[in-house]
C-alpha cells in the first residue's frame, strides 16, 4: 500500500507534504516523490529509498509553493527505481499524479495511448493514468480525471495536480482509501488520517467511485457519474502523540508495551460481570438474531487470520457454534457455500486489506450478515459492514501487528461469551471467563516487566537461520503468529506447526541448529506437548519453552523457560503471544533489521 499526501492552502507546501509522508512511511517505502505547483510550472522530484533520501535531494532548494502532492511507494508493477517512483507526469510535464492501487487494464490502455503518440517512461501501470488524463483534458482537470477513470478497471486512490490549475488537487477513490482533511484556508488529501493529524482532525472520507475537487477554500465531491455528494465531516479522536514513538526505539516496541492499556480499552464498557455477559451493541444484532446463528465464517489475512483461528477454538468451545476460519484471498475465489443462518466476520486492523474487503463483499452479495472486527475507525471494511466492533487499539504504526492481535482476540472472547450466554453458558461460567479477561492486562504488565529474560534468549539465537514454533489446541495459532512475527521483521525462516504434526515431517529438520519454541502451558494437552519436547530434545534440538509459572518440571526438560501467569485456559494466547512478540523484536534489532519498516512489506495490503 502506498502513501499519498496532497496540500493546497496558505502554508509552504513542501514541509507539509514531507511531514505527511513521514507519517505514512510505514505504509510503503521503496521510493518517494513530490510534485510542487510553482509559478514556473510543475517541480517534480523523486528518489529511490526512504523519504530521507528525497529530503536530501530537496535540501537547500528554496521552492516557493503552496500546492502539491507527494507519494511514498510500495511497488506493485515496475521495480523500485527512480523512473518508476511517483509522481508520474504527462509529456508536457503539466499534469502530475500519485496513485495507490492497481490498474488492471493498463496494458490495453497503454497500447491505445501509445498508438495516439504518447511516450511512456516507466514500467508502471500508474503512468497510464497520467497520459489518459492528458488525453481527455479539454480545459477542466476534474472532468479530464472523470473521463479517464471511466475507462479504468482496477483499484485506485489518486491525487492529481496541474500547473494549468494552480489551486486544485483532484482526488479520486476506487478501492484504495483516500480522505480529505478540512482546514482553515487550507485543505489536505491523504491515504491515511495520520498524514494530516498535525494540522486538522476534521476529515471527509471518500467512498469508492467518488471524485473530489479540492481548493484552499473548499472541496466539492461528485460520483464518477457526476452526481453531487454532500461531504460528511468526521472528527478523528486520535492525538498526535499516539502516532509518535514516545521514547521507544521503535513503534513496534511501543505497541507491544501498550497492550495492557489497549486491552483495557478493548474491554471498556463491554463487560456486564454481574450477568456474566458481554455487551456488543455495535453488532447491530438483537438477542433472538444472535440465538439464530448456526454457523460463523471468519475471514482475514496474516496476523488477523491467526486471531480468527483462536476465535474458532474459543467460540466453538464457549458457544458451541460451528466456526470456519478462511484466508480471505482463498475464500473470495472459492465459490463458498452460504446459508441464512450464517454470520460472516471480517477481521482487519487497517480495515482496508483488499482481500478481506473483497471476501466481505462476496458474503454480503449472498445476503449474509457481515460484521467487522476492525481497528481503524471509518475504514472501508468498518463502513461497508452491517455492523461490528472497533478494537480501540489506537493507531498501529509498526508493520508487524502486535497490539491489534491481542485486541482482536479479546473481542473474539467477548463475542464467544455473548453467544455462549445466549445458549448454554451459565452466569458463573461467563463470570469465570470475563473475570479472567479483566486480569489479563495486569498479567501482561508482569510479563513485560521480565522483558530482559526474553532479550537474553534473543541474544543466544539471533544468528540462527531457521526456527520452528510448536503449539497445541488454542495455542497452535499462537505458534503460527510467533513464527510470522519473527520471519517478517528479522527475515529468519520460521515455521509454526501443530506440535503433534512435527512427527509428520518437520522433525527431519531438528538438530542443534534448529531452535524450537514450544508453547507448553499447563492445560489438558500439556503432557502431549511434553512428549513433543522430548522428541525434539532426543534429536539435539534446543527448546525455548513458554510455560506456566510454578511448572518446575519443564525447566529440567528444556534449554530455556519463559514463565507466564496462570489464566483461563481459553485466554492463554493473550499471554503466550507476548514473549513471542518480544523475541521477534529483539532478534530483529540484534540483526540490524528495520523493525518498523521491514523490507518488501507494507502495513496494509490494499492490492490483491
Ligand atoms: C502482520 O504482522 C502483518 N503485517 C500482516 O500479516 C497483516 O496482519 C495482514 O496484512 C492483515 O492486515 P489487516 O489486519 O490490516 O487486514
């Protein structure tokens, strides 16, 4: 996913654009560029690498300009290089454009435009849009954009400027988020509110198929069919310090340590302990509708999918309702079977993941009630769902998801309790689960206080090239999540496996060079996990165990133990994931990796 910033107003545009880009750098960062509208025409600068490379290229250049656009790229078509970086511009360098998304029919359009004499510089799909706008330009930039986009298939969030229109930024959205920032004698366009939070907290979210003409004093929104839309201003509750590091070395570490607070926020106002029941009015479902649910489909990607898998174990056990967890990218193309007693949940931190959004749209097409478990307020999945719950984790900047994961699992536990209490779960059972849930934030604080234990272990294994993560039952998804954390920020190959499955293949990998992280909490499958640990040790494998405080037996069987407080069996993932987040973080730092912006990754994948 790329970062887009646009500005038109009274300030010097360049500092506004660059500060906005830096807030978005976590979204994609293989190249960056700006297009400034000056009295002498368009001034376009773009560089490979991070934003600081662009800043160095611009350093010392006094550019008097109050109007421009900027972009930080996560490459889809065309390798990360200077020519492929955005902004792209027309032959006369009078129209410039930045884009987030994929033009599916760019080859056809490129061929058509080439036959019309347009010359292409880059290997990107985006450049087609610039020449297509030029081809349709007859003096009105908005209409040229409208006509061009009516020929485009695919997804886009774009911002367009032109030296021929010295006070306009044209913004348009189809599948990639775009938001207008409402200022005083200035207005902003961005792909994410964090880019403009420094200047305004009043925003207007563009919907798919809408085009905005933004000037310093106003903005008008129309559909691509030229139907006028009344802008609806929302107020963002996030504060600036929520998108700063606040003294931590990395956003990821800050967000790991925020989890006691974010979980309290996730639960706030949602637990009726006396009745042993959770309160989730956002689901927009009455009790009789909740009782009629006979099947739950959960769809997500990555870490959110791991949370969904925990949801499957938890909700099936607590509510006795069948749950299927589906990779969104698979679900949307699999011709899934629906029935009218199904409910669909999309889990997404960003609320913009293309595959998850598409999966939810597929479910909605079949008339299935579709609910969101989302972090970003006003995101597309949140707005298009029939209801849902915000996880209230605050902005998650680190590309590796941490606090969102534990908040997602918390909401799934609340959903399971609500559904369970509609069925057979007693008040006492509900109170047992909810009471334990309310203890979790304090228990995470205890675990975080012992971060040095994890850091020491990280020091011993930071040079290994492979890791195996094992877990059983509700902690099997945590093994998957721990492996994902490690691989995505340290680039070490790590696999998560059901512990018993190790015997069916992965055990061939075990030797003294393959550290094995095993989640071995005191639960009904503990003895089985201990057998798996013995199988690893018998082949000289080195074992790092995540265990329950007071379990002295395990300490004699493994190389390292990280102890966790005891909690309700179904809530252990909320604790067992914490040391795995810390282990991945410290190993990545020791390997000199860019923890918050790992190579090849982006915070939210808004393309297929
Ligand atoms: C998690 O650490 C990854 N960054 C990635 O797997 C992420 O969870 C996935 O892309 C889903 O994102 P979403 O929750 O915003 O939909």
